[in-house]
C-alpha cells in the first residue's frame, strides 16, 4: 500500500509539472492543441474543455492564458496566418513570374503545412466569429494572403497582355478558389505527404495553364 508521503510526492510532482512549464512553452502547447481541435471540428463546435483535455491541462489554465474561446481562436489565426503569410511573401520575393510563381507558392505552402494541413481550415472557417478581435484577426490574415495572390495574378495577366483590372479581380478569385480546394482536400486527406500534394497540384494546375503547343505557360 503506498505511503502517505508517496502520495504527497506525486501530488507535488503534478503541481510542479504544471507550474514549472515556461509560459512560452505552455502557450505553444495550448495553441497546438487548439489548432488541432479547431481544424478538426471548426470554431463553433470547439470547446475550451476539449482543447484543455487535448493539451492535458485544466480549462481554467486556458482561460488564464487566452481569456476566452474567442481570444484563443484569434491567437490561433495569428499563428497560422503568420506561418503562411511569411512563406508566401518569401516566395514572392524570389522573382518567379506567371504561373510558375503560383506553383512555387503552392509548393511552399505545402511545406509549411506538412503534417498540419488543418491550419488552412482554421483560417478559412465559415463558423468563425464575424465581429470582435477574433474576426479582425481573420480579416488581417486572409487579406494578407489575398493581397499577395492579387499581386501575382495581376503580374501574370499583365505580362500576357491583359491589363483589364476586372479580369485581374476575377482571376484572383479563380486562383484563390483553386488554392482553397487543394488545401481543403488535403485537410480531408492528411495522410498525403507534402511532396505528393505539391506534385498533384503541379499536375492539375499545370493542365489548366498550357498553351496550344502543350507547353506550361510561365
């Protein structure tokens, strides 16, 4: 039979294990759990209790760090948005033009989302708040992605001899729709490795952008 002192030691170890974790590490732990849960069921169906259970901590601790479910979601959006936005901007600075820039962007996004394609669902969640700080975080993140996409599409169509801004706007919507479809498909098939997603996207998108000779437009 365990002694009283042994039980006290175990209780002390558990308390130390909780309180002794550096704040940055604890935040990362909670964010990781929240991103997985949000990517799985969406904002509306996610509960703080489920996030806490997934993280192996108490529900009050989640509130202590993020204030509310909306605060937690906003932090998740900021995290996912920065990961993708930074990578898309990095690729934009490489100098590739036309559809090749688009393909490199998809490949870079696949590398960032490798083993965690659910991050895309977190950013583009139809059940997300439409008002307040969390909604503002969504607008910032998605606007950043859309702005870079518009720049690339405008460059591509202008080089192809099409200066019409309406065409540019329409094509930007088309391109974002393609990207969204690829990423959502991947989130539904997370077993697909990033390299295969990139190859699949290059084959499919490439087939849409070939000229009459069968050459990939660049």
